[in-house]
């Protein structure tokens, strides 16, 4: 045998071993053709540009492209292709809008990316029952546009126009969670395609009750599972009535401590506030520059009140008294919808405003969450740590439920800076854990927080999660390498 022939065989064997399995690679064209038969020529791609687009999200994790991307049109297609993947031991990676922040869509073992965006029907709206069912391609903005004339809305608002089933998969929350809860509280039922192609309805087919005591809570098990247990193909969601009146306000403070103390006191007094967001002085400066605003460059609270006209007066009066006791400024009001949209657009653009502080750099957002009584302590300590570590990390947070973000902006080519960021984020997470908090309030575990999850839930907790994973996904095909 010539040296050239031997080298060709070695390369082929190496590729074969690094692909799904030797058997799978040898039948790869046949397998892809089988997928094509299910979804049609226009709904499948092996082009490198398309695969790379589906191998990354908004995080700093490097791109890991899948081998194939498919766009199913209905649950039957999802089921058939999942069964094919299971039979051939091919990994499956769900994909929504790609707005995640923990590398959850990275295909670290290759496989098939299921892009669910072409399944975008809104079904079964029942205004009397405050309920709607959506397919995975429906985003939160699309749903609220659809609901505009019904008197109802879906309030879970993570900032990005994420897909609702993707939001369920990561247990997303956002600015309204302090009053309306997270996805976990607002998902009633899920249709899930399991790794072997079986279709599960987590609360029973077509059921939409407000509460139940029937068996294990399968719905909550899949909310926050990050695509590691199955593919969510429908979500039945709880809707809320649009408040009679809404008003927003901005209030600046002389110190971080004063702003966060106000937050804790407002909640302790039982004010039913809808949104209460904290931005430190660095973040306010970035938002001013990015959005063309002129807020004082001081620690600031953004607040929003929902209710009746009379109810708002009482809420606002109580809140103003508390903020002024802590040295807060007079409220700057945003009363009509256009003004409120402008205010919250500035808040939702905080990620891009932070990145604009250092053009060409990448961002990573922490998302620890602690009991609200610990908020003043952890934010003050975090600000001190940022300064001592010589890092750019403006802070913005959903402080009404104890959750805040340091948006770390770094030069990935500077290994020393990247190392300091990693050390800082680990210290921050462990500081939250030491205060009986969590390493992730809303972004999920994904690729980067698996060690922290072990520290958070303990040996028995991780073992139990792995048992669930092994039972539902014995071949470890569903989004492998994530969470556990």
C-alpha cells in the first residue's frame, strides 16, 4: 500500500470517528436524504454559512455548527425526524431566534439543528379562560400584536424578541417578573417531542386548567430544561388583562446603596409594582450615549406602575415617599405609551449600549439572583470587585426579584483580561450562592455554568437531574453537553 493511500484511509477513519458514529457517517448522505424527504428540499441546508449561523447565539461562546439544519413545518415532521435521529444516534439541537446568552445552541457534537421558526401559528385563543396556545416560531412581540384587540397580553419580557417556546426552554423572565412571574408561572401545558419521536403533552392533551394536583409536574420539568430533554412544539400560556392605567418613572440616587435600599423597602411595604429596574452610573452613561438621552449619570431606578387610576395614585405616593427618604430625586414621568416605550427601549438596549463602550469587543452577561434582603450587600460588593479587577462591567438588573446583570465587555484577544473576567464572574456567582441565591436567575446553565450548577444543587441534586436525563434521553442526543 502506498503512503498516499494509507494517509487517505487514516483521514477517512479519523473523520468517521469524529462524526456521529462510524455507521452514521457511512450512511450520512442516505440519512440527510431521509430528512429531506420529510421536510422538502427548501427546508433543509448543509451550507456552511447556514450551519455557522445556527451554531452560535448572542454569547461569547465560540461557534460550533451543526452538520445539517432543518426547518420542520409541523409536529409530525418533528416527530419523524427525531425518530430518525434516535435510530441513527444523531444529536439534536433545537433552535429558536438565537438570542440566548449561554451557548445553548452550540452543536458541540455536531448533528441536526431543528430550526423551529417556520412553525409559527397562534392557536386556541380563549379570552374567557385567559389562555392561548402557540407554536415555537411565535415570538413574544408577535403574540402581543395578535392580542392587541382582545384586552389581554402576555407580560413576560426578557428584552429580546425571543420565541415563546425558547423562552419556556430557558425559563426566561425579564422586567415584568416582579409582578407577573417568569415563564415557569405562565406556562400551563407543553407539547414536547421526546428524543425517540414520541409526542408528550405534559399536562394532558388540550388541558388548560389554572391549577392541578395530578401527579408529577411534567410541565415545570421541561420549563428550563434548555432543550436537553425534548423539543417543545407547542406551549399553552397564561394571559393577563391589560391594566386600566400604566405610568413609568425614573429616579436617580446619590449611591448604589440608596437605590437598592429603596427597592427592598418598596417591596417590603407591599407596593404591587410592575417593574423596578436598577442601572448603575456606568450603565446610565452608556444608555445616554447610545440612545441620545440625558439622564443624570447616577445610580438610577426605572419604575412602572399598573392598575386603576386611583390605585396608581396610592402606589406612586408610597413609592415617592420611600425614594425621597433614601435621597432619591423627584420622579421623571413617562405617562403616555410613546414615552413609556422610549424609556423601556433604552433599558432593553442596555446590552448594546454596554458593548458600544468598547467597539470591537464582545460581551458576557452575568445573571445571579439573591434574596432581596441581600441585594444591597451583593451589588455594593460587586461594584467594588469590578473596580479592583479593572474591568468594564456596567450593572443593570431586575432588582424587584433580586436578579441583576453585570454586562462584561472584554477584548477576547487579551488573554489576561479574559482570565480576569472569568475569575470575576466565578467570584460573583459564588458570592450569590453564599447568600442563598442562584448562579443564574434567567439565562440558564448552557455551556458555561455546569460546575456552578453542581455547587448550587449539590451532589444528590445533580445525580437526580442526570437520572431524569438518562431516562428520557438514554443516548444523550438532546442538546448534548449542556446543563448536566
